[in-house]
């Protein structure tokens, strides 16, 4: 009987089961067969707010260019595109916001048109404060124009039309003052239409 007990004891100690004195093997966590904890939910990420679009400052030259007479507008005068700056009397000279066009008559007379932008003040005020050399002449009043003035200095006549921030300046140098005034009067409707079409 003692022999059987000894064999049983040896058999028990020879088992490959976990060693009760080895805590690393005895207390191994069982591998979970399925996760019972709920999967973590991601908080909704709000889309990043787009930076406000920066609008470029409007180019004043765009309005000036659109108010400038074209070759088609002066075709009835029988002129050809010429060179040179405007010879008008408007005090403020060419700027980044001004546009100029020049044409020549077959007889040598010169027609020039310039549109000047006054972004920091009223165009009507600019015309009112401007004094051209020569005498004031009368031309038909144009609809939609805030201020207009016309002068002749010898055989050169200038007409100024103002609306908003734009001044439209037409200068005609002809063989006589009468011819210069007549040409200016013929072109006034086209100048007015171009100018009043601008914002």
C-alpha cells in the first residue's frame, strides 16, 4: 500500500500541469474568444472651416477700359488709330487706373479719349475743381451724367463727363474751333453710353 502511494505521488509530481509555485504560468490570462466590450466609437470630426475667400481688390483700370471709346465707336469720324497721349486739360495725369486712345483724321486733326479713375473722391468734384485753358463752350447736356464741362482753347476743344469715380475726357484738335466742337458733339452720345454703363 505504501508502494502504491509512493507511485501515485511520483505520478502527480511528474505531471506537466502548471507549477503552483510559478505565478507566471499559473495565472496566465485566458485568451478571450470574443470581445464583450463595445468597440470604441470615434467622435464625429467636424470638417475644418474653410478660410474665408479673400477677394482681390477690384482693378480700377477695368472700368476705365470699358468706358473708353473703341475704334468702332469713332469709325464714323473717318479716323485711323494714332499714337501719343491724350492732350486734354484734366489736371490728373495718366495713372494705373486710366486708359487712353488716340486717332488721327486724314487732314491731320487729332482725336483723343481718356478715362481717368478717381478711387478716393467723386469724379464730379474732380471735374468741378478742374479749370481748362480757354473759354467755356456749350454742348448738349447728357443724360445720366453727374457733371459735364467743355472748353475750347484755340482749335483744341475738350469735353469732360463725370459719373461715379470715372471722368471721360474727349479732346479734339481740328483745323478750326467749330470743327473741333462739332466732332465733340457727334461723339458725346457714344461717350455717355460707355460711361453710364459702368457701375
